[in-house]
C-alpha cells in the first residue's frame, strides 16, 4: 500500500502500545470528567478536591457548580492564597470545550504551586448532563441531553 492510498486516519501510524499507554495515563493526570466530578461531589463528605470556576462574574451568576469557588483567571495571582489551600487539589472549569479558560486557570494555579486538574466539558457539559447548578436566582437543573447521557443508561460506561 502506498502513502497515496492510506486513509487520513492511518497516514500517521498509531503509537506503539506502551507509548499510547503513557500518553493516556498522563492525560488522566491532567483531566477530570464531568461525571466523575459530579459523582465525587454527590458521594458526600470531603471529595479530596475543590472545584474552581474561572469565569467572569456574569457567567458565574448565570450558573455554576454548587460548592465551587469563584475565582476568575485574571484574579488568581492575587487571590488564590486567600481562597485555596495548597494541600488540596483544585479542579478548574470554564464555559465548555470551546473555551480554554480552565486551562489558563490551571496553568496559573500550577505556577503558584497548586496541584490541578481541568474538568473536561466545563459548565456546558455539567448542565447538559443534567446535574444541578446554582444561579443568582437559586438552584436549577435541566433534563440531561440524550447525546451526553444515554436515555437508557445511568452513565456512559466509561
């Protein structure tokens, strides 16, 4: 088979299994899934981490994860030590997959000495998966989007 006939998926060969395992293991060090964060928070007690919303005050008021700390990325250098304990890992989130605010917040916190993970999907997927959230008017919850949470299953089986 020549290079011209190889499809775009395999044009660059997949990594060797050991390299792939190392890459995906490293990815899990840096990322948390919305469903996993929700399950840890719902289990009661201390989840062992704090959730940080790095969005603007207007976005926070529109909706945020219950119990999250609100700390916009630009304010992290001056306010993180007052609001966060360096011994407790931080899970950052912003709007959604199209936003890198949680990544920028995680970077700013890591540079200050915090252990951090980024919550993939952000607030958008929190709401889309049907988890309760708070607004300036009180608690809200939407029906789960069947594209993110199969109707016949409690979770994706991930």
